[in-house]
C-alpha cells in the first residue's frame, strides 16, 4: 500500500529548502487502528511526510531525473507530541547535500508552531536502469506521474525545473 501524505507545497527554494503541509483527517483509514479510542498520526508517517517533502525537492532540483526516490537512512529521529485529526502538520526540510544518486536532509514537523517531529535523513535516487524497452517505459510513466502530481502540489507562481537543469551539489554548514 502506498500513501501520499503531502497535501500542498507552500514554499520552495530550489535545491535548498521546501515547506509542505499534511492535513490530518479522521477519514484516513490507518487512523481507525492507531489508536481506536485516541486516533493519532503514526510516528512513521510523520517521518514519511518529511521524506516525501524532501523527495519533491530532489525531483524539482534535478528536473525529475530519477524515477525512484527512497529513504536510505534516518538518524536522530525524535517525536515530541501527537498529531491528531484536525491538525495541520507543517513540514520544513532543508537540504544538506544533493549529489547524483543521493541526498541528505534535516527535517522538522510542526503543529501550531510546536515541534512534533525532527530528523536527519538520507535519500537514494535512481532510475530502474537498463532492462530493455519495458523498463524505460516504466521509468517514463513514473516520471510523468510525478510531474503531474507536482503540477498540483507545487507552490503557486513557481514553475517546474527547466529542462536539462541536471544535478548539482548543495552543501550547507552545520553539524
């Protein structure tokens, strides 16, 4: 089962920072079991929302060069509060580095200015590679679907990365 947790991207600084939101609704099926009398967004979904926001930053910065973007590792993940139905989870993700095939991020999630999740994590990004015509077609379908979703999510007034934007290295200071 695949979840798409990002509802909207509020701000984007290409290759550097993204701010996105997730509106938590009681209608989401996984809340019925987590927990039945006290529904809250599972912590792993808070982390996944940070990862999804970072993946959109990677796609935009690299002109959708990769069809697959996955969590490689998560470190220093802390959860500080529950996120309940009716809450808006604001996700702020800063890029530490963006290289061919991999990237590193710091992410924080907030509800009403209160920090609820924080993590440092890395992603791996690639296309499914040589495998004949069927694989190339599958890659193109996945990229086209991501571009269509981005057209809906991206901040108003922004445009997709220009064709041929390619990959670049972004490094931030700090620990």
